[in-house]
C-alpha cells in the first residue's frame, strides 16, 4: 500500500511563495512519475507539474516560470516551490504517484493540501 503525505499549504498574499512537500511510503524512484495536481470546486483535477523517473520536468502553461517541481530521492520526497503566487493558483493541491503495472497505470493520491492566495 502506497501512502503519500503532503504538507506546506496555507494562506498567502498574492506575490508570495509557498513550498509543498509530498513524502511517499516507498522510494519515489519506483514510480514512473510523480506530480502535483490542483482542484477547485466543481472542476476537474488538473496537472500543475510532474517529474517522471527521467527527471525531465513538465509544467502547466499557467505556472511556467513561477513554480518548480523537484525531488529528493533519498528522502522519498517531491517538492513544489511556488513563487509569485496569484489568486488563480488557489485550490487543493494533490500529490500524485503513477506506477505502470503491466499494461495499466495505477495512480496513488495524497490527501490534498489547501493553498489560498489572497489578492
């Protein structure tokens, strides 16, 4: 059973910064990719950033240049550094770990952490 524990959310003013952390119960290198998703009420969960096993990062257009995803394999932890935050960054941020098993992709999710950016 995989557990993902997130931390680091909170309330911040526009222009401020937050760093989210996601610690996995097993080596993050065992996953095909890890990422962060954001969800707002009545909307689907959207990808913010991800980092596959190769280490090549990928970002949603709306956060490019402001957010940075990184990992510490020794600590089984993935981070999301969020700078120059905007009110539209507000939402619940979920950590995701993807694992290919045979021909299927299995997704694991953290419990979510609330990020609120005030204007």
